[in-house]
C-alpha cells in the first residue's frame, strides 16, 4: 500500500510539473521567408512575432519574455492581438510588456477579438501607444531602410465591423481601408488576428501575413497537430508555423497565454523569429 501511495504521489507531481513546463517555459522558433520582392536593404531583416498574451506574465516585470526577445536582436516586433483577456480583464501585464519591448525595437500591434469584445479598446489603445506601440487599425505604414521600403498593414478583428456582412466580407472591407495604389510595388506585410482567413489575404496578394488566435490548437497531438481552435473547430488547419497559398506566406503564432482552456499540452508558449531573405 505504501509503495502504491508513493507511486501515485510521484505521478501527480510529474503531471503538475509537465503542465507547469508546458504553460510557462517559453519556446523560440526560427523561420525564414524568401522572396525576390524583398528589398535588398531588408535582406536579413528580423521580425519577432508575438500573439495572444491574455494577461499572462513571464517572471517579474515580464523579465523572462523580454530577456529572450532582447537576445534575438529583432529589427521590429509585431503583436497580433489578444494582448488582454475579456474574462479577467487586466491591462497592466500588457502595458508593462510593451513598455519594455519598445525599448528593444519598434512594436507594431493589432487588436484581436478579446480587445474588441471588451468594449475597452479605446482606452487600451491610448495606453499602448503611450507605452510605445504603433497601433495599426485598418491602416498601413512604411518602414524605410537605406531609401528602400516595405509596407506593414494592420486590421481589426472582424468582430469590430458592424452589419450583416459575413466575416470574409468584413475582413475585405478592413483590408480595403489599408490599401492605396501607390503601395502595389512594396513588399507587403499584414498583421491580422485570424489565421483561418488566409484565402482572403492571398486574394489581396499580401506577401507575408502574421496571425495568431488559434493558440496552437491548445492541445497538440504528436504527428497530427492541434486539437481545436476558435472558428476552425476540431483538428484545425492553421495553428502553428508557416503556410503558403498562392504568393502569400502566412506565419501563425501558437501564442503566449490561455483563455477559456486553462492549460496547454505539448504546446509551449511561443516566440517566433522570422528572418526575411531576398532571392534573385
């Protein structure tokens, strides 16, 4: 009986340790994107991609997360939504994070469904901008290096668009606001919370898209992938890593925090480093 008790306690401790590691030990994944449309000055340009913080903290003052990003020496940092959580709304972890990240590199941010649904985005946006973020809400900005440029566009989650349009139509209406004819020759990057809309992004000929929302499928089954994701259901198609449709490359972050589902399994919090490589 004593041996069985010790075994049971050992198993319980091992499970708790596994869950703790899976939800708190950050993983860095490095990807490359190759294109002849990348300007020569942006060859080797490094972009750190974060998503879905959901109020989570990684050490005091976000030290663990910030230290790992600082070592990557990014040229820019992009954040693709759900920096807060609607169910336990708290702006402080995100404001602290942006304050520290903006000292490393320019931070470009778009809101997700949790910011939109909270009804508090106006105040959050002001605080994020004061902390140093460049908030892109259905707009575009150019980044210039050695007189060459790339374009970064950002759109709201489709929940921000009122009316009877379907989600694809809402996304398209937001994308339309970001585009001008003068942008057509730029290498075009889109920040959008929703990965399941890849067909819309490809239709609009974005070169590179950063997205989140799927939380990596929450539970990742070895050799199969994610188990479930919002708007995609069971065994979702777009949960993690790089996807290509026509001339568009989409990179999906597994995210950092949790929302309705309290734990991750085989799905550690993720920092993505994407490097742009120009081809001939």
